[in-house]
């Protein structure tokens, strides 16, 4: 199967792969079994049933998405053109087809963007009745750890939103110092204030920032 899409610049993008599985109808339910799409960018598998006779129509589905981000980032636009690593998502959908409940578990491994250090990411969340519950978002890299959880209300009837975050290290300042290292995530920013061409790096020496 070949699918054509366009990037943010309007450049055509093509996805090539193989799709297979079983599709059936038992008189009331449309059933998808072992549906799978394999491509260089990743793969997606799904099992689902849609009860067409229910009022309202209901859906129950489970899906798993696996992505090679270095190959798939071309669909995301120039801002993520340097994104690499791998990501998986397990998604469960259940309820009325117009507004089903959704639960997702996401893992990212060896995530890199530009010159950032590798990031390991895990997240769990769910959606129901206009409300997104963020059970956890954990991010770890050589720069430190970040943890977040909370609730996001998508409409007024879903109640208030709240968000809790914890950061073990967050570098927000910089000094006119060239970071003399061969590490791939070293600072490459330059400053030309007062006629001098200096490197700029976080180099205060503190062990922990919050």
C-alpha cells in the first residue's frame, strides 16, 4: 500500500508498506482481527469491533504503534527533522463511537533532538467525557529527571484542570564560556556581545538545580 501526504512545506511525502489482517461482519458487529501495517518508519497493529446495531454505535479496540523516529520524523515538519530514537504506544479505545474512552501507554527510548542528550520517556494517560487524566509522565536524561501528572479539562463541564511537575535539574542560565568537550550535546551557541566572539554554556558547577 502507498499513501501520499504533504509536509508543512507542501512537499509530497510517501509511505510505503504492507497491510494485512482479517475483516468480517457477524450480522451486528464489524470485526477487525490482527490488522497490521508494516513500513520502514514503523508498524501498527490493531484488533477492533464496532457494534453497528447498538444505539449509540459502540467501539472496542486495541492498538500498538511502534515507530523509528529517525525515519518517521519527515512527516512531522522541520521543527522535528532531527528527532531520532524509538517510540511505542499501546492504545485501548472503548465506548460510544462519538466519544469513546481512551487509554494510552507510551514509551520513548534513546530520544534525541538536535544536540540534546538522550532522553528516556514513559507516559500513561486516559481520556473520558471531555477530561484527560495524565497518570504520569517520566523523563530521564543526563541533565536530570522530570515527572509530571495532572488533569486537563477540554470543556467547562469537565471541571478544573490541574498539573503537577517535579524537576530534579533544570538549567536556565548560561555563562560566556566555551564548553570544551567532545560530548555530542555540548553547547554550540556563540555570543558576540561587546565585540567578542565567546561560547555560551551552563558552567556554574552546581550539582542540583530546581
